């Protein structure tokens, strides 16, 4: 499984945008809400599971989308199932670690 990621710094914190690679470029629509999983936001490069794990463990702010991504984060103890929001069968989770 590959993940699509973009990393940057935001207010001196490491920020990771990560999603399941197969979601990149897709529009998620539910009722009046449309979310675009854009290459500008999530698509700097593709990584394998090992690198994704390392990035998840070492980032302060994480924006996640996709079943595989969320599953991996929860397995690593990052985030809570109660915090996951699902839009049109696609889970999303945002983490701010202080």
C-alpha cells in the first residue's frame, strides 16, 4: 500500500498531509459538501508503509484521509476512533500534538 504525502512546517511545527494514494485527485461528495483530495495538498510524493509510519510518529500536525491511512495511525496509537469523521465512506482525521 502506498500513501501520498506532503510535508511542511507550520508555525515551527512539522505538518504532515497524508492520504491513501488511490484517493489522490478524487472529489468526495456528500449532500452539499464537496472535498477535493488535491495534489496541491496531499500530493508531493508517494511513500511506502514504513516511511508513512515514521512520518506519522514524528509530525506535530497531521491531516489524514483514507481507510488505510487512518487505520495505520490508529494502530500506532495516533488519534482516536471517536475523532474520525466519515464523509461519503472516506474517513478523515486531524491531529494536533502539543
